[in-house]
């Protein structure tokens, strides 16, 4: 079982590599051929290398976790940039999978984001959002009104991993993964 960034994100990273290398290559080619490129050859080289650099940074910023159910182990890639680390361990180190609701009315009127969050025992590693879904709730409906798809997915994942599952989607929770973490 693998939880990793979605296909469109990976395609965007590949596009950074392809477009960046193409732009830098075009700029290099322009220096050897007697043709003047718009904005100049150096601009194409520098912008192309910057786009490739963005692709490299995005590649190294992808958090992912894979579970080997036969060996009862996991492997997690965490952290941002080139300083990202790999963590390996046993499924016995995992605590629970929790479904939480984060109101986000600034994004959508009546909007709510449901998060499936994996927790480690003793906070050995930071929590990890396995899956999320943003919905708009009709007026007057409880917070867990549209949580059924992630609720059933969370139960399936928890059963496969042999973990308890907790449904906390009926009351508001903050974002489970803050933008700035201390200790990473």
C-alpha cells in the first residue's frame, strides 16, 4: 500500500524538468548558432536552469509512505528539500488513523476539508495526512455530512494495517499538518 502525491503533481514536476532542460538547451544552442533568441541566450539558459531547480526541489519535497503488509513494515520519506529523510519501521510503531474535519470557509463558503491522518505512538514521527477531500456543505448540515467516502477509506486502511480507526469528523479541528513545523 502506497500513499504518495497524485499524478497531476508528478506530471507537473516532470514538466519542470522537460521545459527547463528544453529552455536551457535552446539557450545553449543559441550561443553556438548564429540566431538571436527573444530575450537573449543567457536569459533562456538561466530561466531553464531555474525551472529545473524548481523541479528538483519539488521532487525532494514530496512526502510519501509505503507499507509492506507481508513484512509488517513501513518506509516514509519526509521533510522538504534535499535535507529530506527516510524513516523505516514496524507497523507496531503506528498508533491510529484518525478522520478529522477542518473548516475552511475562507476558501469556499461552507467549505470543509476532511483529512485522514496517520499518527505514531509516542509522536516518534510527525503526523502524516494520508488522504484529504474538500467539500461544500449545505447550510445547516453537521460537519461530518460529506465525510462518508473518507470514512469508508479510513476504515479499510486501518483494517489492512491492523490499526484502530477514530472518526473525529463531527467537530472542527485545525489543519493536522501546520505549514511550519518545529523540530524538522
